[in-house]
């Protein structure tokens, strides 16, 4: 009886001691440190680069990536707020003719320029107010475009998670 109890206690102790080791992820499983230059290396708030081949508009994705790379190279010597402002200004100078909807791109650039003195939620709300409505007659799915326009109007003043939830409710989650 005593041997059985010692065996069970030993097995339990061994499994408890090995639990932290087994909980750590391995690089080949995509855990932390899975690749050099990973998102974790760049700090909080950074996303992994998007694969432009899988983007809805590969041309626009490539244009954004090219503009971002050029901005980072041009603003490399600056730091802090000056670097952020430099990058924001350089990114806004990309060529809208490479995008799927050049007119909307130009409208967005104008809205960003008008709202440049604001930041955070105030900036996003300013841009939403300055952007003209989308021309649904040119959209591939006009009915879906109209539903999204109605949802944007209905959720206009909301921001953050409340706006996202409102948009999802209005569009039925599409």
C-alpha cells in the first residue's frame, strides 16, 4: 500500500514539475522567437507584414508597402515624435494611381491632411467625417455597398469597439 502511494505521489510530482517546460512553445510550432525579425522583436503594437498576394487589392498593398519602406528609410535618423511625423507625411505621399480606386485614395489623403493635427480616436473620427461617401454604382456588389453605407451613417458618431459592434449589427456581420 505504501509503495503504491509513493509511486502515485512520485508520478504526480514529476508531471507537475514538467508542466512549465511542456507549456513553453517551440520555435517550429510558431511560438515566440519562431523567426528572426518577428513581431515580438519590434515591440508592442506592431503587426506582421501582410502577404500582398492574399490581399483584396494586391496593387494597393504593394504600393502601401513600398511607401512605408521608403518612409522608414527617409526618416531613419530621426527619433520620437519627429520620426512619427516624418513617417506619416512620407507615407501619405504615395502614388494613388497604383491603387484599385484612385479617387478614394486621393479623398483619403485629403482627409488625412485635413485631420493631421489630431491623433487617436479624434483623428479617426475626423477622417470618417471628412471622407465623402463611396460611389456604390462602381462597386462590384452594389447592394452590399449600400448596406455598408447605411451602417456607416447609422454608426457615424461612435468610436472604437462601440463603432465596430454597431457596424457588425447593422450589416449582419458581413
